[in-house]
């Protein structure tokens, strides 16, 4: 599953209108219903919205509020232990013509929704006219009963580690690191792990819908969020309202094939970036034509594999971090000038 959450700027151009889910019918009974065999989330009381604290960005409006909603840890035991889902709401600016709430998932799996919506809400100001924009941290993420595996410092080390082993010894070390990480997750979050995943995240979305008082769920999902939206539509077809699915994930193919498709898409995007950079002539710090720009980036990443470069804060720029930075910037043309500048500094 792709793990790079896209910057939502490119999605803003799709928000002139909301389209209904194509795989279901929005008609039917007046009362929302769940699919046969799907546990309906218990009634959730309205959230107690309070001013947000500790956000990674300035609240997008004076009326922005945060809250939590209690949901079952195990939906097979709806009266048992609960966990708290973190929410953020940016209220509609035209209250007289308010059309309901619009729930966001910006991608993942593992992407937060509270801090991301606080950062991105201004890009959806047209939708915010009639919709309350709502972001949530899916269970196991951020402020919603987070899965804890290792310390922040150790996480930094793992993320910066060698993600592309070139020898048998490096491959062995890579596999052992993954196994060690899983063991630590089980040791520190084993009770939570069986209940974290797309199916339960979709059930949580229906609990949020109920808690905010909407008869149907209006939804905006990007990348992995399209998979989550599809799971919701499958489980709660009678509760589906309007939706945008941006960058749809093909749920019928294997994770390996999905990864290969994503890699090919990144390669095409890299070619587009290289052409755009070369088109500005000498101002492009990486080359004068598409092949030379691509080659420059390749040499940089290969060099980082041999030896990281010093970075701010005592950190090191490794090949894994460099590759992640390039890939993240390829999601949006808006980020390409920054990418070119950054690559120029380290080339």
C-alpha cells in the first residue's frame, strides 16, 4: 500500500462539484442502513467541540474546533471497551445554506487527518462555503489511540535507514529490521493491533457521521482514502451521500502489483519534472535536457547510498530520505520549483 500521503493542493481543483459514488445507488430507503452482516456502530452522542490545541498549523478559521468521538475497540463487542477518535471541524461559512459535513481522508494508510486539515482547509474554501469540513485521525494514528512501536528517535533511525539493500547482507539486515519492528509493535500495542485496519476505520467513519448528525456521509478521499471510501460504501451502502475519490486505488490487484504501478507512475512524474526543469534553461540546476536531469538525480541518490550528507539539526540526508523527499514532491507540480531548488543545493 502506498505510504506517502500527497499534499492536498492538487485535489483542490476537483472541488467545483461533488460526484456521487458510482458503485452504489444513492436512492432507496429514507433511513440509512448498513450492508447485511455489517455491525452498525452504536449511537454516538454529539461531540463536545472545543478550541483546538497543539495543532501543527494555525487553525484555518476562528470557528475551528476539535473534539473526540468514542467508538468500540472491537465492533464485535459494541458494549465493551472504547477508544477515542480525534476530530477537527472547520464550520461552513454560509450557515443558511449549509449542506452538511464533508469528511476527509488525505491518504495513507497511517496518515493523520486533524493536523492535515488544519493545514489544508484553506485550499477547500469553495467547499467550505456550504460544508463543515471534518478531519479525523483514523484509529491507531495520531491522537486516536495511536499504535506505538518504538521511540521517536528510533523511528527517525528506521526511516533514514537503507531501504534499498544492494547485497545479501544488506537484505538480511533489512528483513531482520522489519521483523524486529513488528515484534516491538506487538509488545507495545498488541491489544490494539487486531482492531486497526480499513474495515474498522470505515465503521468509525459511520460513527462520526452519526455523531455529527448527518443522515448520509459526504466524503473526500485521496489515494488510500479512496480505498477507505470504497470500504465504507460496501459496508454502509444506504448511508452514502456525495463523494470525491481522487487518485483511486485499484483494490483488485495485489500489494506487489500496486507497488509496481506506483513506481511506474513515479517514474513518469519524474520524467515530467525533468522536462519542466530543463525547459527553463540554465536556471535548472540539474541539467539542460530531460535525460541529463534524470541522470543528475540518479547520481545524487546513488551517492547518498555510499555516504549520507550532513543536514540541519544534526541529522543526515540518506538515500531513503532523499528518495522519499523526491517522491513526495512529484505528487504536485506546485512543489516542483522547491524540488529543483533543493536538489540543486545538494547536487
